[in-house]
C-alpha cells in the first residue's frame, strides 16, 4: 500500500489566488512527522513546512499552511496568495517513528503551475 | 553557513560501469541521507549515514554502497550500473536522527544517465 498518496498530478492556479495540494498518508505508527517540499526545475528540494502527529495546531509558515486532519490521515498544503515563483513540483513526505533512520517517504508529487 | 553541495552535477556512464557521487553536508550536520529520484517520481530512500556508520537502508541492492567521512561528507557508490539507475541522486544532511521534525537540507542533486 502507498504510504503517501498525492492524487493531483497537476494543478493550475491564478496569481494571487489560494490553492490546496492534497496529501493522504498511511501509517500505524502513532508518532510520525509530515513534511512538504518544493522542487523547482533546478532539482533541489526546498523544505516548506512540518507537522508532527502530536501537534495540536495546524502548522503555518508564511504563505504556507498545513491542513492536518489526523482522523482522515490527510495533510493538505495550502498556499495563499500564489506567486509566479511558486510554479514547481510539490512533494508530501512522511517520517515514521523517532530514533530510527530518519528516512523520508515521499509521494509522487503535484506539479503546480501559477498563471497570470 | 555553507549549504549542502553535491558533485558532479551531471554524469553519463555506460551499463556495467561504476560511479561515485559525492556530497558535502551542511556545516554542523552529522547525518547524511541519499535518495534516488527517477523521472516523474518522488525521491526514494537509499540509505543514511550517522557519525560514519550506516543507520538504515532502503530497498536497494548491495551494489549501492556508501561511506561517510570524519568531516561528515559522504559518497554514494554504484557498481555494475544498469539502465534503471538513471535518475537524479539527492543527498540530504541533518543534525541527529532522533527528533521527528529534524529538517533534512537537500543538495542540488547529481543527474546520472546510464546508456
């Protein structure tokens, strides 16, 4: 079974609008972390936001917020006031269990295109 | 503060050859993880090195091997290259392995093409 599922291969959004990128995850570990990364065409993965499984509040970082719904096992990324520079691939990732290898399991990504 | 660097940027090899990719971790980081990203896919975990010891491995064959040096830089070696090894190889550094929220800082990657 897929541990991280991103069902939107591609999304379009107009500049200055908000957009939601979907992510669902599957784990039986009560302790886990969820990450979102941005990957521009240059290839480098840029960390955007983190949510821990025990965090009570949804994470926010500037224009990025994470809509964490634990019971539904979803961790959607919301980008407000989209900018042309937001055009890139976006990956949702999960780390399970502290103390083990801190490996990230990634989804297949969503390509976001911001238009004028 | 220097970020994560990787070399070379691009590499072309033929089937059966061996390749070594290099990664310099961010200053102060003692953990390096390697990922393989095939075209159109998300990165897949290869292995991780923590304080010069392998600290976890993904579902990759033994011909993928690595090393971490006392300065925490790292190498990824791939023997007997196959066409399916063509991918972007990403290195990520972090501080420690225990905290769930430890951010991994990624390098720009090495794009390997196997002909």
